[in-house]
C-alpha cells in the first residue's frame, strides 16, 4: 500500500465521475489536496464533485476553486445517480472512516472507494488505498499521482498542492519534510506558484479580533513537568468576548510548541457545554498519536488529537496531564 498501485491508477483512468472527500475540520493539506486533485481530474475530462460536510472556513477561501466545493447531500446524490456505474469516490488525507464525518456512510456507499493518505494508523479502509506515512503531506502524494496519471499540473492545482504541503510541513520544518518534498515544491513553483503569496494567505490572515483572541488564549498558558508540557485553553466565553469562531484558533498551538523546553504542547478547546476537543503537538520525546489513541482519537506521532464528550475542561486536563506525566516520566 506504500506504493501507488497500477490498479488504483487504472481505476482512476477508467472512471468518468469522481467524488472527492476529505476529513472533517479540514486543514490546508485536506483542502489543498482535494482542490488540487479536482483540478487535475477535471482537466483529464472527468466530472468532479468536491464534497465537504461544512462550508470552507474563511481562512482557506483563498485556495483556488474553493467556491466550487459543495456541501449539499441532495446534489451529491444526483451526481452519483447521473453517473450510474461510472463513478468512484476518493478520500484524501483521511486517517479513518469516522473522520469522513457524519455522512461517512453516504460516501462509503460510492464504490469503488479509494483512499490516499499519509496518517500513521490508517488501517486502509475502502476498496483501494495508497497510504504512505513517510510522506510529508497528502498534497505531495497528489502531485505524484498526477505524474503517474501522465498529467502536468496547472497553476491552479499547483497553488492548492503547494498550500497543502506548506501547511503539513509547517513551512518545510517538520520531520517528514524530505528531499522529495522539496523537489515537488520546486516543480510547483516552476508551474507558477508564488511562495510569498501562499504564505501570506496562510499565515498573515489575522483580523484585529483574531489577534485579541490569540492574546486571551495565550493568557491561559500553563506549564507543567518542569517546562516540558505547555497547555493553552480556549473557552466559549473567550470566543464570545472576541466575536471569533473556533476555526480562528488554527495554528495557535504552534506558539506553546515553539518553547525550547516543551516536548508536548496541548490545546484544550471547549466546543460545547460538555464537549472538549484536544489538539497535541510534540517533538520527539513523546508519540502523541499514542496518547490520543488512549483517549479514542488519532493522528501523527508529532500531531494528534481527540474529542471527549460529557466532560469538562478540568476533567480532561487532569486525565491528560496524568497520562503525559506517565509517558514523559515527570
Ligand atoms: Mn495531511
């Protein structure tokens, strides 16, 4: 499954109607991979349905063709109906079927169901999969898929895939950033990507309200384990007071992670009255995918998370710190 199979390539070549899907709360890699592949397939003459459960966050509306994304299940159903037998679905950057969201069953009924992903722990759901967890990003894999399909990438696809790679490598800083990643990035820049523009769109996108949100979230900083664990929190109250949405907290976790002594950065998010979502970022001392799995979540060794229901911020904080102290031996 680590290599792209001839069968997967032949299946894509032979099929005229393709539904593309990704994980819920999609990040730059999820959306960039989806929009990039959509452009590549469209230029091959295929009809493409770009499906998301929720509309695209304003943070990613700069991505080319983001306005072509559809959230309507009726529209999806009629696309599939009109396609008859000539249809397939590809899930991108999605580590397991649950991450497809509340309409996972609807998507999984589209056969064959293909999976292209780089999440460790992906058990290879679907009919045909290409899963390579040594890859920096799904965007990098989509570029190689295009080449294997004999397609060059347009500037539209290149911009989307470049944004995908920049997002998941933390601007070419994280572990899975390889010589091949840079080679793909080089080819995307040759295809017309302006790296400064993508970076500005991805990172220099704050409103004043969002900066105040960051200020209030950073004020919640707690440090544990002699500086090895840093934890920040966002409450519903903070969101209400700043007029921001949860999506505006994207990337905030990188600030506690940037502290020299920190091995694990934790971001606790109060998503509802009794629901807490947790993001973790780690350096090499701790595998946070394992920590997340202990709480029913998942992810990568250095970036993972989980959701907890019928609980409180304090309870989740207590249980998680206990687990981290145990694993870090502090
Ligand atoms: Mn990814």
